[in-house]
């Protein structure tokens, strides 16, 4: 008898986690479980040598008598067996996935995404902004993506912005889709004049600039665009600042003013300020994260429509965390890949397009601590699953993390994740089927304790490593705690 086992894929590389593995994850990968989530197919048992048995000879007369008795007993017990079988099936708690096939169905929230590409006076890309509209059609978020963000496996170059030079807008959009694991509904490239037209509906905005903004004229000379200090910028000035790229100025130097200006532009006409783009990873999107299910309106027709929709409701502006990666090339900035996946799951879950075959997971965080959500996202992504939806939720924090599966694939993922998400997580069937979702995780007190222990272990490891005398100089742009 031959039993075919599913192919076993390798887990994602440690680079995805962005640092040393927490002990709980290391333990998961060191135990006897398979490298990837099981599919429910049992492993074949070891072959057992056949046992020789002595055959007893039955005489014909006795054989006929035995057959007659067995036939009479079988006929008499058929009604009893049928009744027992019906009752057993009705009361059985096994095979609960059969209930899921007739469960109510739901869909992921509609959160369309668009890409705005800004070019400088020389035609090169100087700005990339990812826009996402909330399911209500009002509000959402903007993610500022450094042009130098590192990508792997691209023939265009090591930076995500290199794609535009090699293939124009379509190639640039494809590069952003690959980086975030999403599908874009709209895209547009603009120069300084085109950006001014897009920003016209926002009117003038107030922004504080630490340094003067210097641009490059068509003749290649530097020109002062806006002085330092608190400035009131009309759309023409705002476009000039966002498209400015002084010769010799690094992108790391430009990013703070780009973030401050986009925050002011998005906050305009929303009835309040946009959330700061310099908060802890996972925290800046808490007020706008979408975790509820259930569709939404049609996407806006163009990028101008996206900007208008986002400004009309609660909105957030996030600047992607990056660090210099000189070994990969000049002006290359390494991102935090867990943060990228988490931002997509928080702001645009309806646009997430998983590339792998891993289970698609939603993480609900009732703890109120965004760092707990970030740790859970890291575990899920590192172990090869697809993070689709993530964010805060109301209600009490369960004592045990709840792993609620929506189908067979989700059940296999849940059973695999029990040790990595709290150590005592409870696997339960869902009463709901969700198109595009296999498993819903609600973080509990057990995972909080595990997270605190992992942080303590990482802190101890870091302290031990930093006792080695050395000097490291680097600049980091990230959201402050």
C-alpha cells in the first residue's frame, strides 16, 4: 500500500524576521514537526513483518452450520446497527469541517490600493507613495516607500525604484506589487507640474522644515525652493518640495520632510491631523486598520480619486522603516519585511495577493499592544504563512490564543501554529466561511507572556553581543516608540 505525502517546502529565510529568532520560534523549528504546516495526511506506519498463523481445518458439515448461524445473526442485527450508526453520526464531534461547508459565507473588506510615482527634473523617480482607501470609501492610508528600498531577484537593479528606469510605470507598479504582495487597482506617474494639479484640491498646508529645500533647475544648477522653519505651502510649493532632489543629497535626508508634508496633505480636510509617521511599528495604523469582513464600495477611478477619498475620513501616513545597506550598492536601503507584510494586512487586506500556497491568516489583537501584533505577524510570516488581515479588535483578551479555522487548510495551519502562538493555543472550528481566508487568530494572554519572555531573551542576547569592543556607524529612519 502506498500513501502519497504532500511536498514539503522549506521555511522562509531568517532575513524575513529582521533579527534573531525568538526562543519560541526557534523551539518550533527545532522540534519534530515538519518544516511546513501539515495538510492532515497521516504519515505511513512502519512496515510490520507478517506473522505466520496456524490454519484450522473446518469440516464441511460444521462450516454450513456456522454460515447459517452467522447469517441469522446478521439479519437480526441490521436494524440495530443502522439506528446506532445514525445516532453516532448525528452526535459525532469529529470531522467538523463538514459543518463548515454549509456555514455562512463572508468576504474580505474592500480596500483598493493605488501607486503614485513622482519624477524629478531629470526624469528619475524621486517619490513612491502607496495609497489605500478604507472599506467605507472614506479615509485610509498612505505609505511612503523610499525609492532606494532593497528588492531581491530583480534584473532592473537592487532598488525598487530601478524598475521605472528599465520598464516605466508598468514595471514600477509590478515591483511594488511584488514588494508588498498586493494587487494595485490604479497607478499614475507625475512630474512636478502634474503633482501640483493632484494637490490642488488640498489647498495650502502648514509644515515645519528642518532645513532649506533645494532643487535642481533644468540647466542642472541648484536653486532654493523653500526656506527652513514653519512654512505655509501652496500646491505649487508642496509639489516642488516633494519633487526636489538636490545633487549630493541622500534619500535618507529627504525622507523626513517628505513624510511631514504628506502627513499635512492627507490631514487636510479630514477634520483632524493624520497620525504621525514616526510612531512604533504596528501602532501608527491602529486607528485605521481594517479587521472586519464584508466588502465595500468600488475603487476610485484614478489616483486623484484615491487622494480625495483618503482625505475625506480618518487617515494615516506611514514612512517605511529602512536602514542603509551599503554592501548591496550605493543608496540601497534595507526594509523590515515583517513591517511591509503587516502594513499591507492592516491598511489594504482586500488587495493582498498571496504568492505562496501557505494558509491565509487574519490576526486579531485585543491586547491593545501593537508590539504584540508585530511579534505575532513575525511568527506567522517567518513560518511560511500568508498574513492577509491584521489589526486591533474589541472585547476581552482570552486566556488562551484562539485559532479559529475556516476550512481544512486552516485547521492544518492551526494545529501547526499552536506552539508558536502562546504555547497553549486553542484550536476551534469557525461558524463562518470567508473567501480568501483560512484561519483567524485572536491573540491571548498566553501569547503576551510568550512575547515578554522572547523580548527578555533577545535583550539578554543583545547585551552579550554588544560587550565585544567595536564601532558601528549607521543611520536609521524608523517610526519612534
